[in-house]
C-alpha cells in the first residue's frame, strides 16, 4: 500500500470529524516518515555519529554486558524486558515500546551508544527500514536537532498516567516474562518493591529467579 493511498484514506476517514493533528496524528507520523527519508538521502553519514550534521557526538559507554542484558530482556525492568523479548520472539514492537526501550538503552538509563541499539533493531524487526531506524534512534537518543529535550525521559516502570499508555493489569509482562506470571499486578512493573512473602508466594525472588 503506497503512502499516498494511506494519506488520502486517513483524510477521508477524519473529514468533518474531530481528530488529532500533526505531529500526534496519523498524518503527522507519515510526515515524520517522509522527513527521515529526506534526511537519509540528503545528509552525509546519516547512519553514523561522526560526520553527521544531524548528530551531536556524545561519549557513550561501551558495556557489552549491559547491551546483552537489554537485548535479551533481562535488565530487571519488566516492561523493558517484556518489550525486548517480544521483539526477539515476534519481530515486532509497538512504536511507544520502541520509544521506551531506545530511551532506556541510551540517555535514560544504560548510557549506551544509539548505533548499537539501532543495529539490534535492524537484526530483529520485520519492518526494519534504514532511514526510519536511523532517524528514530537519533531522535530517541537525544542527539539530533529534532530530538525532544534530553532530560525528558520515559519511566521504565510506567504508571496509569504514563505517555507510554502501558496496560496496568500485567498481562503483557506475564506473557513475555513468565518468571513474573504469578506476581500481583500491584508489583508487576516494580517487583523489587514486593515484600519477601509476596515474592515467595509468586515463586519469583528478585535477584535470583528474575532477572536470571
């Protein structure tokens, strides 16, 4: 399906109705797509940190153990781990999930290079796209002129008011992180806050059974 077909189909669907506007709307997301294609074609070294006018060079860390834990879904943060296991299992992840794990790997928590995450996404994503993958990682790492302020990070333990729109029943986490399948929803995103008795009853002692 061409981007033009989608654009006009969306326009017809929202005509004379209340709807969101760019950049939040579907039209806005299509505009981001085209922007990244233009930048990918016009900016030398768009896929690199050096010599890339769209990238501020940052002294990122280079910790292979942290990267491996992130890739394999064993960071100890259930929401992040569930998303990465979903990626490895299905080849797909919701776009807000991509925001969460990319922020976590880079400026949010682990302070690892955005190109490492980009390459891991490229390895697993069924919808991997060179321009969009580079553009989104530049954006979410906080190094591009079009990035959100670097200090605005996603909470890896999203609550009901989080912009990540994470469900609060815990079913998503329990599906992809079965170690937590018996953990009460109250503690599902922060299992380390569960009392020892609750962890024992759930059959998951944090630090022993999860993350493994």
